[in-house]
C-alpha cells in the first residue's frame, strides 16, 4: 500500500510540477489613448536631479486611440493587467519608452526612458499604466512613441502611438 501511495504521489508530482514551472507572467493591454491621471509620486533619476517617472493612481481613459495630438498636460499611454503569477511574490517590471529625440533645456537629448518597479502580486485585479504626460513645451515632439513592458528581458506588451502637433 505504501508503494502505491508513494507512486501515486510521485506521478502526481511529475505531472503537476512541470505545469507550475511553465507558468510565466503575462499581461493584457486593457485600454490605450488619452488618460486623466490622479495623484502621482515622483521617482527621481539616479542623481536625484530630475523626475525619471511617476507612479500614478486613479487613471481613467478619456479617449481611446493611438494618434495623440501634443498638448501641454495631456497624458497618453495604455493600461495593462498582470496574469498568471504565483500569489504573494514580488516581481520587477520595466517600463521602457523609445521616443523621438527630445532636446531638454539642460542640454541632453533624450530618446529613451527605462523605469523599473517592484510589486507584490495578490488576488486583486492589478492594472498598471505605462505612458507619458506632456509637462513642458519642449517634450511635445511629433513622431512614433513606443512603450513596452519588460520582465526578465522578455517584452510582455508593447504599444506605439503617433504624436502629432495641433494643426
């Protein structure tokens, strides 16, 4: 009886463990376009001089679409939901942006921005925002703006927007 019980557990283990091992983080884009954003918390750059990113809450889609008219104060991007993770573990995602060259008043030209953050996956529907807000006139550069969500070097979601200047 012990051999049968052990063999059953062993067979069960051999069939279940690979299923868990194959699970990996997945995301689904929910909405994309222009958003209103609630409160934000700044994430400073490495030198602590400028804002590299902001964690936002209470974001709401205003207009769905991937053509954005550049205007000061406009926030655009996409929301995505995280799936298929073991609960109560901490994960680190990277929001990557490849953007047309932005010449800053301080001198450097920016063409990309990568921000990593950690979160604990739980039972709630965890929806995140990845995007950009035009805070300054010099940021309103027309062209393709590409955003991606990366986990362990793997692109999980990506979305491109075409930014145009107002006619």
